[in-house]
C-alpha cells in the first residue's frame, strides 16, 4: 500500500501546524528539533527534498539555509495550505507519492513516515529516496521506536502499519547505505548514544 492510497496516514499529523497547533506543541517542538538537527548539515548551495512534509513548517525553517527545498505530501488540502502559508521564492510544495518522487537532491528529509507503510513498502521508500540523492548526498530519516501493543494509543495502532525495532531500522538502512549513522531523540534532545532508551531513531545516510 502506498502513501498516496493509505488515506489513514497522518490524518492528525498532516493538520498540525505551528501557527494553530497549540494542543500539539510538544510534538511540534520535537519535530522542529529534527529539522534543527538537519540544519547543521545544510549548505547554502543545497537543493533539498522534504517528503511527507505535512503543513510545511519544518520545510520553511530549512529554506532559510539552502538554495531550494521542495515539500512533497500526498494530501491536496495540506499542500494547498502549505503553499499559501509557507510557500516562497526558494520553496514549493506539491502533491506526490513518496514511491514516485523524482529529481536529484543534495539532502532528502523523511521524518516519521516509513512506519505508516508496510515493511515491504518501507524498503521501496528507502531505495527510491537513495535513487534521488546526488553522489555524496545525505538522507535524514526518522521513525519512532517500536512499542508493545499495550502501550500504543488507538490512533497509533491504526496508522502505524509497521514499527521498527533498533535492529529492524539498522537492517533497513544497511541494505542501501554503507555505514549509516544512527542518532536517538527523546523529547527535544538528539544524541548519538542512548539507542536503547529512546523515543525516536534518526538515521543519517551518506550516498557514497
């Protein structure tokens, strides 16, 4: 099942925005911290792709530091909102399927997305994103740590088709990249250690 056809995906996430998401401020802060982490790797000549960009507030943050950034999401209403609120000279938002993205980019961002597709489609996603990376480009990809079913909310159970253990995530990235580097995130803290006691895994994958 693709992101385009999986209509349950991100029904809440895709409506969250920093301008009107007071009820979700903790999630917004955690999400922005991932973009702030990426910012440290960005050069002003970089062309960047942000897949499953949602309402676009993270894309907007990165746009101040790069040459251009494209935000892609499957939901037409969300993309219309993103272009209206966060569109600009070096950033554009468009409707698209993550399995069908095209172009070549210096950096690709894919945050909190692969858990919303099957394990098989997760492999296809990472393969496709690698194909869109320039030589020596970087993929930043994150996913929440797998939780026991009894600790998951009904929304999480419904929308997450496959959750990754640390070993699952390492296996996925190692299939397509040499020596991916794994970081951990708990609340707003991102570190290279603490991979067992963590909320979110972040993979930094170099193409070359």
